[in-house]
């Protein structure tokens, strides 16, 4: 399409050049395409790689997912991911994490606990408490802390409120042939208090606690 | 109350920090869009100019509303197409070490629409259905571009209040500068702090672990810190993990939670100040800030109060101990209630949609509080578009209020004409229509299925479907409950995708049109007879207008769902 | 347009008769407005009307609607239908009343002119009696004393004293003569003295009177832009609510927990629709124009009235508007060595026969200073009148003494030098904006008389009011800067233009308009016509020329330039009334929700959702009555607000933010509270009514004897 020709425009305010619509569309398509390529390089390549590189330089080692290893080098898990600690032969002697609706299977992502008015919630809590009584060797009149019985948001919450650990101390001491005082000392050493009062809550990372427990009894 | 009042302190400090930083950062943002000299020009200006040359555009070629929209559609359409194809073919593309299969077309459509529109509502399980490349290359592109689009549109609309030539600026220039000057620098800093706080940042997609009690467990890793920084800063809200911000890897401590909250708040709280700078009336920022802070503060207060109250239905469970620190179902141990509540409310009210808890499990009134934020979608809403939507509300509020002072209404010296009201009214209709029409069709048409079978809809399912469409229409991305119904059906993928696209680009067109009409008007001088909008009275009026109009439109439907759930909980 | 009432030819029409508004006519009109074409003009009320028809249909043939049968209750449906009908009728009533008020005015105006016969001047110079209807623009008629002027026109020959009281209420007759600025005459006015020839300037149907009649009757009324914008907003709100209510019905019915009854949901929708403002919107617009007309101003369009509420700048003529129009003597200054009595005597002499206001004021002042009075015998003096060349006036006495007064320069030119102290006193006075005149006796200056422009009483307050409303006033005057500055200072105007030439006003208007301001001006002369045409609001004095009247968009029949301030208030009131009633309508909705939503759940099976009881703030136990109460309130609020819509929301000049605060409290909070209280009262009234045995009997009879179906 040839550009429209005509007599020179009379003097006046500058008017928009008469560009055919499809020409403008083509200009935009081209500009948008080039822009996308540039943005892709920046966001998908330059940005993550630069962050990784600088992070490695400034805070080496913190970007790897906080993996825990046994002395023999096997990766046991991540400090930040809970695992099923009540299973297997070792289970009874370990501190257990909060229940997981995905059975600690990270591939399933995270599951949503039942809503507050859903009768399933009561059933779920009852089952959890029964399980803890039965296999966790709880005395009949001991109460299970709500934070221990309730399913978490991530399904792999690695932390417990201190009361939830204390409830498990008698069983752990008995199973590991340790005195309650010894276990309590270990637990107390693993309570993470907030760096400032009320900047977050006090909690115990169960996996770290169990690793310490295992190294104490020399099993890892 | 089952939480310590003192634990509010860090949340209040954070709010104070944001309010201290926002005026400064907002002024910076304003200068960026005014193309006034700012720090970093010596390094970035030549780069940007090179980009403009490559694109064949120039800051000296401002666009009218229509052309600006065309450019928005080309860039976003390109993004959408790229994402759609990438997700469809992710199994055949590089960077799929975990063996994620290609997505079905409807899921790819929903996901591409979701990410392009700044919604980041996901109908898949990230860990098993998304490849490393899909997250890092495709999704991350959208994290940047959708946020940059929102900011650019807001900047263009704001220019309407000062320009007189009917033009709104050059979209490509705005987009470039949104990324180079605002999103990228802050995201890099945020990502680095996230890494320092223990968030993974690696190209290793997964590690196989051998748990203490036997078996195996996959620890999913990746460039989580960089992804999360732009996701929160850009009010996208997409999580690298399915658990989103509740994941202990992505969000390991109170410090990382507060940083995330800061990143979400930064741009939406700064935009009013950017507006003040751009229209050369700094005081005009304060009514908006007041409205936003007021509404968010009330929301957080209600949320904390109802989450702290025990669930009365659980009183009868033998052996269940009491809870300190709020209601634990669907919550993470490491945070205090105010911290996680603040994150959650900010996330929904800022149209981010990231979750630090499972909101399907929280108190119905807390859910209502969140739902309300998605209904207004402007207090403060997502990057750019949230503020632009608040301006649309403002246009309507001033129209009605301005009549009450006896002048045909004007804002910042620009008359509010029939055209502006007509377009703003369209935005008012669109949001409820986009929520309620597909919602009603889904429920009445039997498209809602739980566990494969279509069933009678309970109040909880009802709330979840309502929440889903509200979230999609508001481009929020927050999801109430993935197990209340099956949202991965073609109906919810296709209709949801369309709702997101319409809920994004129709309001953007409205914003540009309204801005365009203002840009074509002369600025009238202000006198004692004009409504002074930089006042407390106006702020109160605007807040009431937003709340009353939203409540009027949505109360009947809210009554059916979340309100009905309160029955059982009291 | 209704045919004009026949008036007997020659019947003397009483002056400014205000026929009372006929109640019957209003009622008939309000029923006529149910006509389809009328209804279509107001989509909001039309929508209610359609819903009424639908509910009526269901009530008459419930079997045709099997889905509804389950919850069908004849009495309830009849009640809903009746109230919906009343809602529409009240809206019609509001409009009919507003129109009737205008019509009353229009009829008295029309009566003035009907049946007039005129003597047309034929081209050959002959005269012929014709009915005024056959006259065309450009025809010439002759009007003799005692005869009415048949049509609007200009005097082209002769001078006449004209009684305009039937049009303007001004009892003092006015002079109209050919040439100059006082040529225009209004059809319907009566010549008292002198015979004139008038050239007709407006065809029948086009005169100001015709326009006024059409406007006050609401016929030529086009919706103004702001009215359209508001309608769009209300329509959008209604469409939104329609979607909301419809989806609510589907969802609620689907959930199976509640059944939403059809009549209830229609009631909910109608209650939430902004029917209050929708019903009153036309009445507000009509009454705005009527109020302007009642102020004796003919507005050519509703838009002009609205624009006047929106003004930024008001351009005022100094003379006649801000000042009384003439300068008055305030002080005498003797020349050195001249006794006071001599100056006073000279001043008196020079002005005794000067009939200008200035001259008379000098005589008055001199008399007050006890000047020796001196009788002038006829023939003992010779008057030297003011001429453009000489620029002074005075007289020559029989003894040859010449007494003159005039501008300093003229007196000097005449040959009387000013002594230095007198000159400096004159300069001092001029600096204060006053006008010194020198008085000379036999070419010797005896002193000065100082004249001053006197600002009209009260004008300062009115200008202050204007500035409170945010309107900047600019005074335009041909005076020099000093005089202008002094008057500006005294009157409180924001700005002034001195030494204005006829085209200055136009330039001023163009300057202000190019800055985006809305400008109003007043004027009367042909000189003013271009500026009047250019101004957003041009208020022309009735005494002005036809050209000026044609150019302006309002004509003030009282010739009072300060009337513009009143017009501004009316314009503002118009906008405020719309905004206030919109706010009222919206906040009303909140209360209606709390009445109806719980009722729906209670009515649909109380057990379903007891949590809804939280919303039942008003504690209603009978869901049907709750819905009816909200609906009755929704209908009743319309007639209750008709007086407000017609009179306008009271307006006092205040700052904008103060106005917003006050109106928000009055109409926002007021709307909320009044709706809660109103619905509560309606509920309890209805509850009492249904308990009343007499009512129950009647109601049962009605339901039984109407051809109603139902289970």
C-alpha cells in the first residue's frame, strides 16, 4: 500500500501521520516480539543465574535447600521438610512431626485440611489423637496439644510447638533407654526461640532433634 | 483471646516501615514514569535507549488510549501464546529433569491465562506437573511482564490527569522502565535476602533423600528465591511449591515471611505516592493511602480476631488440648498468628494470592474478610491495576459526591464527563458479572464435581466455587480449597481462563479509555468551589463509597456461602 | 403539546395571574404517564412497570407458572403488585406535579397574548387589522396607546411608554424608542403612551414567551449531559443488581436449602434499584427550570441553568451591576482664598438645572451643606448644556456671570487655571478612584466637587457569597484604572478590567474560556451580543436589544444584573439535589438488604440457615411483612421526597468540602437511618393492619372475588 500523497498540509497544529492500520499493527507485532525475546532472556536466564551467582558469592551454601546428611554422606532430608518419623522400626523411638495429609509425599504438593464446619475435621482429629494414644504410648488423661494434632498448611511442617515435643518425651526416653532428664536436656537445646520476643514463635525442628537424638544413641 | 497481643508488634513495625519507605519509593516510581533523572540513569539509560531503537519506538512517540491498548494486547498476547505452547510441550522441551508431562490443552490454557493476567491461579500440582523450565523460563517471564503491564497501565492512566494532548505515553517505554527501574532491582535484592534466609536458589530441580525411617522422599529445589521475589513483588502470587508461601523451604522463618509481606506491600502502597508525584500534587496521595491502610487494617484486625477464637465445634473432642497462638488447622508452627494473618490478608487485598496458610481451613468470617478484598480489588489491589481500579472508583465517587457540592464534578482539574462515567460504570458491572455468571452456570449446570461425581453443593463447596471465580475475575490467584470440588475439569479451566482474561484486559481498556478522555481535556484551575480531594473528609467518603458499593453488589451471594457456614461455627 | 386554553378575544387578562395547580389535572396526567412512550423515556421506572405487569400476570394466572405455584400466596402477590404499581404511579406523580407547576406559569403567560389583533403596516403604507398569529418575522405593525404589542420585536419608529408588568412584575412603565439600545419590546406587553412601529423579530412559536412556555412545561427539555451521565451510572448499577439478584435466585434455589419466592425476589430487585432518584430525576430537572422562571428569568435551555451552577468566572459590568449607575457628589474642596459659601453657591448654580443624577446629587449635597439658595427667575439665565466638544456644563446669568463645572482639563481649556493646592487635591481624589470636577466662576476656579461611584448596598455580601461558592468575579468598566481599582476594592471583586472597550469583554471571555473556565456575563447592548453569545451563560437584560437577547441564553425580565447570582444558586441546587438523592437512594439500599435478605431465608425454611439471623438486625419475624415493609418504604419515599425534589436541597454558599461533609451526613447517613426507621415503622404498621379484623375481612373478600387462581 503506498503512502497517501496529497498537497502539503496547511499550517496548523501537527497532525498524526496517516499510517494505515495494518502497518501499525505490523509495527506493534514486531516490537512486541522483539521485546518478548529480550524479556525472556532477562527474566529466564540473566535474572536467576545472576541471583544464584551473587548469592553463592555473598552467602555461600545457603541456597542448597538446607539438606541434612548422615555422617556417611547420605541425604536424610531437608531441615525444612518433615518426614514420616513414626513409621518403621525406628519410629517408636523418634520424635514425630505433625500429621501430614499427603503422608509426607512432597510430590503430591500440599493438601487442604477440612474446613471448620466440616464434620470430617472432627473425625480427622479424633483419628490422629487415637493414633497418638495407641502408638505414641500416651497416658489416657494426657491431652494432645492442638498444634500437634492439627494438619499443617504445607503438609510437611517440620516444626513442633515445644508442648508437642514434651508430650513425646516419656515415650522417646523409654524407647531409647534414656532418662527423661537426658531427653529433656536434648529437647531444651533444640528449642528455637525467636531472635526477638514474639518475632515468630518458639518451636523445635523435629528432624534436627531426631538427628541429634540418633547421634546421641549412635544410630545414624 | 488465644494469642498474645504483644505478638502484634513486628507486624506494626513492618507496616510502619512500609509507610516510611512508600513515599520515598513512590516518588522514585513517579520520576521513573515522568522520565525525570533518577539514580542509575548513567548505567540503564543507554541500555534502555538501545532497546527502544531495537523495537523501533521512542519515548517521544506517546500513544493514544487505543494504540496503547493494541500494544498491551500484542505483548500480553505474545506472552500468553508462548506460555500456552511451552506448557503444552514442556515434556519435549529442555529443563524437565523431574519428568513432568506436557499439560492437557485446557490446563495449559488456564495456566497461560492465569500467569499472563497476573492471577497465578494454579490448577496443577507444581511438584509433579510443572517442569523446571516451565517455572523458570515461561512462568517467570509472565511474573515480570504481567506486573510491568499493570504498572504501565496505571502510569498511562495517571498521565491522563496531567496531559492535555490526549496521549498517555509509550507502552514499550513504560514496560521497559517498569522492569529495569522497579521490578528487576528490587527483585534481585529481595531474592538475595531470601537466599540468605535459607530459601533455595539452584538449578538442581530435585534431590532424592532417604528419610530416617526408611523409604525415599523427593526434596524439590530450583531457583525458588528469585522466583518468589518477583512473584511477591509483582503481586503475582504464584508459588514455586504447591504450598506456596506456606512451604517451609520457600518461607522458612518469620524473617522470610515479613520480607515477603514487605515485597507484596511495597509497590501497591507506593503507587499513590507515585501518583502524587506524577500529577504534581503530593498531598493527593494521602487520601488513597488512608483508604488502603484503613481497609487493610480493619481486615487484618477481623482476621486475627476470628482466627484467634477457638472453633466451637471442636469442643467435644476428647484429649484435644487447647491452642495458644490461634487456630492451628492448616497453619504452620513457626509463625505467630498476626504475622501469618498479615501476610495472608495483604496477599489477598493486594491481589497477590500467595498463601501462608490453607485458607480452606480457616474461620468462615476470616474467609469473608478475604473475599471482600477480592470484591473491591482496589484496596490496594495488584501492582498498578489495583490503584488504577481505585481511580476508577474515585471517578464514580467524585461523580456522585461532586454533584453534592453543586458543580459538575471534576478531579484534579479535569471534568468528569459522560464518557468517563460510562466506561467506569462498565468496570463496575464487569466484576460481579464475571464472578456470578460463570459461578451460577457452574453450580446450576452441574459442572461442580467432587471426587468425580456431581453432588449437591454444600456451603463449603459453594464458598470455594464462589471464591474461585472471584479470585479469577480479580486476577488474584488465591484459592480457597482445592479439595472442595474438582477444579481441573475443562469447564473450570476454560471458563476460568476466559474470566481471568476478561477480568484483566477489559478493566485495563477501561482504565486507558478513562485516562484517555481525561488526557484530552484542559486542566481547570482549582478554586474554593472545587472539591478538595486531599482531605480527611474525602478519604472517609471514598472508603465508604468503596465499601458500600461493594457490599451492595456482593452481599446477597456472600449470604449464601460463607455466611451460611457461620451457622455451624457461630 | 396540549392545545392552549381558549381565551375570549379581548378578555382582559389579569396581571401575573397564577392559576392554582389543578389537582385533577395532575392526577389525570400521572395516569396518562403510564403510556408506553412516556414510560420508555425513563427506563428505570419502565423496568418497575414491566415487573408490575409480570407479577399481575402471575397473580391472575398462577397456573401458567408451575414453578412459582409452590410458594404462591394470593394475598402476598396482590400486595406486591399493588405496591409496584404505586411505585410507578408515584414517579409519574412527581413528574406531573413538576410539570403542572410549570404549566400554571406557562398558562398565565400564554393567556397574556392570546387573541391579540394587530395593525399590520402593509408595504404600500396602509394599515390592516390582522390576528397576531399571521405575522411573520420582518413584518411591521403599528401599536397605539392602550393596545398590546402583538409579537416580540424592535421599535423602528417612535417612542412609547410601555407597561411590562404582566411579564416582569415591574410596575413602573419603561420607555422604548427607535435607535439605540432600548428598542426591544415583548409580545403581550401594552403601550401606555405614544405610538410606535414595531418590526416583528420572532415568529410565532419562537418568541421568548414561547420558549419559556415550552421549557416550563418540560416539553423542549433535553436531558443535560450531567443528567445523562447520572442516568448511565444508575443504569449500570441496575444492570449489576439484576445480575446479582438473578444469580442469587438460581443459586439459592439450587442449594435446595431455601426457596426464593418470585414476588420476593422481584421485591428485592425493585428495592435495590435506585428507584428513588430514578423517579425524581425528571422532576428535579423540570423544577430547576421552573425555579429560574419564577425568578423572572427566561432560560432558553435546561443546560444553561445547569451550566450556571458550574460557573468559574462571572464578568460583571461595573455600572448598573456593582454601582448604582451614576456618580454622586460626596465632597467639596475650596480653592485657596475662596470662602466655602462661594463654592457652594457656585456649585448649586452650576447644577440646579442639571437633571443628571450627578447634578442632582451635587444640589443635594450643597443643600445639606446649607448653601445659600437662590431662586433663578426664568429668563434670567442661559443654560450652557453639556456638549461633547466642551465637556462642561453650566449657565450664564443675566449679569453675565458664567458658572461652569466640568472635567479639570475642560475647565483649564476653557481658560480657568487650577491653583496648585486644588490640583493636588484633585489628584488625591482621583487616586482614590473618585472623580473631581472643577467649578469655575468667570474663568476663576473656585473649587472642586468630588464625585464618587457608589457601590450598591449589599453587593459586597453577594460577591463574597460568590467567592465562597468558588466563583471569581471580574468587573468590567470603561473607567480609568484608579477609579476601577477603588470600586473593585470596595465591592470585593477579585479582578477588574479598566478602560474597557466594547470588545474587551469578548477578549476577556475568550481568555478565561481558553483556560478552561466556565464564564458568565450580563449585558444588554448590541455591543454585548458577541460576548453574550460566547459566554457559557449569557444573561441579557430584558431592556436590552433584540440582538443581545438573541445572543444570550437567558433573559432577565426584571433587568437586574445581580440576578445572575440567584441563577447560580438555582443551578447549584439542581446539581446538589441530584447528588443528594442519589446518595440517599444508595444508602437506603443498605437498610433494605437487612430487611429482605433475612426474610428470604426465613421464608424459605427457617431451619436452613440460622446464621442468617445475624443479619436480621430489625428483628422481623414475618418474612412476608418484612419484604412488603421494605417495598412500601421504597414506594412511599418517592412522594415524601417530591417536595424536596421540587424545591431543591437547601443551598447556602460554603466551601466544597464543607458542603460534601454536610450533605453526606444529611443524605448519606440520613438515608441509612431513615430507611431503617422507615422500614421498621412500615413493618409494624403492616403487622397491625393484618391483625385488624376489618382489614383481614376486606382482604379476604378481595382475594376471593378477584379472578385469582392459586392452589
